C-alpha cells in the first residue's frame, strides 16, 4: 500500500471552496474534474464524505482524496 501524500495548504482568506482546493493542490486537473470527484463521493472532509462541491473549507480542516490528505494551515509569516 502506497504511503499517504501529506499536503499543507496555506489558507490566505477566510475559506476556500472544496472544488477550488482540489484544483489548487493539483489533485484535480480542472475545476470540472474537481466537481466530479466530489459528486462521486471520492472526497472526505474531516473523515466524512462530502458531496457539496462548494463546501467552505476553513483553517484546521483535513481533506482526504485519492491517497492524499490536505491539511489547511495558516500562511507562513515571513522571516
């Protein structure tokens, strides 16, 4: 079994929609594909299957899809 790919996504606003997050992290090649993945029940948010394509993802949430786990984190402060 392949190891789970861990992705940290730096959230710069209040939220990002689920379909946009999948595209931004490179897990979907297009917005249409991201929406299809959600509609097919392939995406989990905090361990629960999420079917709302534009579900608002906020800081601290975990999104799982196709062997990857996206952790939504605050932006890094410049040194």
